[in-house]
C-alpha cells in the first residue's frame, strides 16, 4: 500500500485538492496584501528584487546567446556559460533578498509564506506578461479586440502590482492598532 495516499483518494484527486489549497492560499495572501494586513512589497526596491529573480537570468541568457558563434553549442562556449552562470547566481541572490525583506516586514512564519507568494506571483506575472506582449505584438491573427483585451489585462496586472507595494500603509495601520 502506498503511504503517500490519503485513504479514499486517488493520486489525481490529491493533486487537485492540493491545487485548490495552493490557489486558496494564493488568494488569501493576495486579499491580505490588498487590505493592508501584511506587507507584500515594502517599496519599489523590494519589487525590483522580486522581479530580478526572473529578469536577470533572462537578460544574462540573451547576452550569453549572442556570444555563441553560429553552429556551435551553448555549452561549448566558456564565456557564454560564465555569463549565464552569473545570471543564475544573481537570481539566487535576488531570491534570498526577497525572502529576507519579506521576513523583515512580516515576521518569520508570515514572511516565509509571503516570500513564497512573491516568487510564485513573479513567475505567474512573467508568464502572463510574455503571453500578453505576444498577443499585443502578434502580426498574424491578432484582432484589434484581442489586442485591446491584452492591454486591459496588462493594465490590471500593473494596477495590482502597484496596489501590492503597501509597506508604508501596513506600517501605518500597525501603528494605529493598540497592542493588548
């Protein structure tokens, strides 16, 4: 008998249940941030650290790709590997800083949860941004309506991100709440 299964649930049902749990937690953290209960992004620097987790390696990989002569493998060019590795190390530093800032502003337990949320949200935002930009600049098959919808969704994403830069608001709210 498999010990990892919950009795009465198949592995597919367990995955679906976990997905609902993660989605619910994601929404709960989003609502807590939007209502200024927890600090999501303390300031613009915090947002920059979080976005750097994915932006820096992408830029490093693009630079490294230009250093590889045509017809050669990426791994055969030491300079390209070094540039890509530097991008990876900088991404790890950015990830660590994201967690450090989250813990500093929210405490250990909540800070770790917020840090995970920020990394997952950055991945989701990066994927959405790439997809939306692809829709906006698509040459074939992109109707005006789909481009307008992509612009609207992109605008909503940007508005949401600016709403989640809430460090000052949360600290002001915490100062107003009397301690028991």
